C-alpha cells in the first residue's frame, strides 16, 4: 500500500487507515477455512476481534439477526469463549498476524473490565516480554461500553459520562500510556460528544464510534418481537448519516483520534467519515459481503486523494 496512506493510531503505525469493526470479521476462522497458516495477507491495517468478556458467553436466543431496508439488526449478545480461553488459545495466534491487534473488551462491572484487561496484559507479558513500552506498536485495547444487546454493564457504563471516565481511569491504571486505549461509544445517548470528552479527559488515546443503534423488529405474522433478545442493534448503510453526525460532533470537541464507523460500504463513505473527523475508519456489516473490502477501500482512497490533490491529514476533519 502506498506511503500516502501511512498513518498512526496513537502509538500504532497503520499501513492504511482502514480496519474492521469488532464482531464482523473472524480472521482466524477464515484462515482455518481456507487452510492458511503463517504470514498470510490480511484485509485490514489492524485487526479488532470480537468482544471478549471475563466468562464464556453463549449469546442471546435465536433468531439473532434480521435484514431490514439498508441494514441489519442484530441481537447476538456477545457470545465468546471468555478471557481464559482467549489468552490461552486465541491471543497467541492473533499476535502472529501481519498487522497490529486491538483487543475489544467488555464487562458487566468496572472491576470486570479491569480484570479482563489485566488477564490480557499478563498473557502479553508472557508472549512479548514484560516491557510494556515495546508492545505499543503491536497491541491496543478497545473498551466496548456500547453493546445494546446485553442486559447490564456495558451499555449502562456507556450512557453515563462519569462512569465512562471512572472506567477509563481504572483501565489506564493497568494498561498505561503509551499503550493504545480506545473507548467504543454508543450512539444511544443524547450527547455523544460529552461521552467522548469524558473518555479523553480520563486518559483514552482514541474513541471509536459508533456501535449500533438500538432497534426492534416486529414478526409480521405473530406481531411479537422477532429477535430472541427482543431488541437489537441497527447497523449498515441505514445508520451512516447518524454516525457521520456523531463523528462530526465528537471531532469538534476532542483532540484524540476518532475511529469512525457506521454503514461504511464504499470509498465515498470513507472520504465522508474522514472529512467529518475520523482519522481511521472501520468496516462492519459490509464486510460480511466482502471480507476484502477494507483493503480495497484503502486502495481506492488513495486514488481519491490523488484526484483531489489532498494528503490524508488534509482530508481528516476538512468539514470543520
Ligand atoms: C453481527 C454484528 C456483531 C457485532 N459484534 C460486536 C462486538 O462483538 N463488539 C463490538 O464492539 N461491536 C460489535 N458490533 C458493532 C460493530 O462493530 C459496529 O460498531 C456497528 O455494526 C456499526 O458499523 P456497521 O454499520 O459498518 O456495521 C457488531 C455488529 C454486528 C452487525
């Protein structure tokens, strides 16, 4: 990828400014299915795996997804193997990927988030050595305080600026600067800018936005809620203008980088998110159709930058 696209996300060097959104791309499963091993090419500049929690989770009852006009509603409910199995089996494989790793973490209380990050941190010390400064270019944490599909914890922290600040500070104690600490925000609030500001002031090195918008699907036959989890989270092109507004509002108040996401499916979407203030963008639902989309969007972004005679940093926040 051309040096025109080279960028940094906090302490992390990225070959290009496009990554995946957590929960929408399973690189290890894909590699296993394709029989890939070793230094295979990845379609993202940094990889964000699915959210990991303290204990294993089965996720919500089915049905868990529904397609709607210009998007999808999911009520997956954070199924995952739990941090014990994650650090034993998954993390070592993720550290072999040819790109930096951003581990996405959730909990049902502040202490649980901190414990999960501590467990990841201890495992990293075994894998990478105890000097945390040397981890900074390779691994970061994203705190998911925004999942609309679990009963407690997660989203109740993400809708309260003081709780976001307390959590960010507590995690910073065990995941110190310069390590990347991104806080992933929910759009299901009145003022997302104040949530981002709380994260920044408490020591976050980036904010990710947005997670999904809380929604409901009605079963057309029974006229009852269709999804097993009753409500779900809307993603895809339907939310793009809403997400752009969030990025625009947050960029006006924070100095830390924004990882922008919400309905990104083509290069023009990437350009618009960056113009609104995102330094890096993430592909979510659109990656289900084409897992190689992030890398392709980056290639096309370079063409747009050439055509418009813009550098990446000139594009970021141009609307402001
Ligand atoms: C099926 C599905 C699963 C998701 N799982 C997670 C998750 O585990 N952790 C998380 O932080 N976000 C999760 N998300 C939210 C996405 O990362 C992203 O924030 C959201 O979908 C908006 O982007 P999009 O419109 O491009 O999909 C999930 C989204 C979808 C559609």
